[in-house]
C-alpha cells in the first residue's frame, strides 16, 4: 500500500536539491549564557489575508538574494533550491545519505524555523508555496506567525498544494497542485523593530520572496541564549494550532530563549548523525527528549538502548564539555507505560500496542523502563552539567484528557507542556540553574 510519505517525498522535489547552506546566514551564534528574561505574548489572528492593496513602494528580496542579505534564518541547517525558491531543511547537507524518506519529509517540515530581521516597515509580505494535508471536510491549511513587539500575529492560509490521503489505503493518494501565494502582515507601525516570521510547523514550505513596505530588511539584534532541543513528534508538535504553539517555542518565549527545534516526528532514535549535528552547532543549552519513538517502532532492546544513550552524550561532550544538557524521558502514553511496542492506530485513530508472546518480550522496552534507564544514565555519568527530567512532569496521567489519540497532545496540552518546561527548567530555581 502506498504510504503518505511516498507522496510527500516526491512532490516537492522538482528542481535541484543542491544544498546552499554555505551561502546563507543560518542563525546560530549566541551570547554567553545568562539569566532568562520574561517574555509575554499576545495573539492577533486573521484568516486568509487578501493579496490586494500592496504598496508599489514595497521592496522585495527574492529568495535567490537571501544569501548575503541581512536576513537570518533560524532553525534551518540546510536548504534545497527548487527553481527560484528555497526550501528549508532542519539537518545539514552531509546527513542526506544517512536518512530515510520519512525523516527526509519530517526535516523539511520547518517546525521552529523563522526568518529574523529588523525593519521600520509597516507591512511585510512573504511569498511562498506550501504543501499540506487536505482536511477531512475540504481544503487543509497551515499558519504563519509574526512575532512583533511582544505580540504574535497569525495568518492562516488554505492555498498551495494539497495532499489527499486515505489512511485505509482503499483510495490512492492524490496530489492537488496549488499556486504560489502571499502571506501579508500589515499595520505593524513605522518604528524600528525586530521581527521573527515563523514558518508552518506542519507543512512543506518553499520560500520565493520577502517584501517590506516602509523600510528595508536590516540585520536583527543578536540572538540571546541559544537552546537546541531534539525529540520526537511530541517535540515536532504537528498537532499544535500555530507555529508558536509548539511546546519548545512556548517554553522558549516564556523565558526569552532562542530555540532550535530538532523535534522530528517518529525520528528520535538516538541516531549518531543527530548527535554529530548538535555537536557541531553552538548551543548554550541542549535538551534531548528520547524514548517514545523507540517504543512506537520497537526499534531497539535494552542492550542497544543503553550504549546508544551514552554514545549520544559522549558525542555532545566532545565539543561541549561544560554546556548544560538535560535528558528528558517520555510523557504519558497509556498503552505503552508497561507494555512494549510497537504501537499502531486503531479504527478510531487511537494508538495502542500490539500483543506479543512473552518469549519475545525479553529486553523489550516500555516507557516505565526507559524512564528508569535514562535516570540511571545521568546518575552513572557523574556529570555536574547533566540532569534528568521525567516527561511525566511535563504531561502525566492527569493530563490524558488532552491526549486525543492516546499518543500526541492537543494544542492545549502542548501549551501546558511549554509552560511547565519553562517553570521547571528555566525558572529562578529551575534545573538549568543547577547544571550551569
């Protein structure tokens, strides 16, 4: 049966896939780790902003001209060129031979990726082509967020490519081609301001141009504390309602910290190339939330899990011997707490584990066992800059009402996770203070 991934993988690959990361300003530089500052946001949301009414004085920066411009792209580590457009990727070019099609799709959905720049412009327009799932009752959509002066403006759009997919496999997947469209944010005022334009966390995105009216694209203020987070779909947060509603972004904004989100749906397996990717960046703080995908896919037993966990940390410490690292275990998942995977969805879309003979459970991992093992890994390393956090402190059994498919939180659950993480980790008496 054709999979959803088969069709997402081939659709956006028209044109060259040549990496151009060396020619673009990929944000990742950071200041010395300092005390987090308070940052509160308000939301303003508009659906389907029209494309008319654009000033003829608008200055346009084509995607081909992003290289060498003051524009910074945070959260992307590589780009594909697709005709005249650029498509962000969340892993570097050298990883391409090592990744599978599902991971390739997930790293091209730009959760946490944003365009950073300063300007006096009162209007900003981003020209894009997106690819996203069609909704059950019609055209699907995606959202873009613009953070400006402590306020988050949201624009929802239903244009672009639509993928129609029947989970039962009875009807072949079908691509409905769409058109390039404009995402417009206006009424921003004419004062100098730093802007962060967040791309959709649950769609593929081609960037065609960035335009501003009433100013120029200028270099933004330097990044603050740089946090790199790696995790599963529960860190990717495709179920969040807006790009700034993913829990790593909620936590980062609450603490005034800049996050690079390497949460990749279904793809957190302590891969060596992921450890090397993080090692080669410039973080002030690293967190790894591991375990749920290993149970979901039944991808390893205890014998393999322990050395991989240690090896991942060893690789990070090669370049960052004193950078604070937080190892986080899985959140609550009712079917896998005390039963090994794999997990699959039922007819109602709820995930459950598959029964197996007792003889095949030897060394198989449950979430409860993974929490024990990760805690033991941290204790055994005697590393003063390493700490453990149980995922149950972020989302536990009492939160199950916000776990509609018994695996992934809903938007409310993700926001709660982000707030709890900010308090537990970035607060005045938080974990980060104890492992600096």
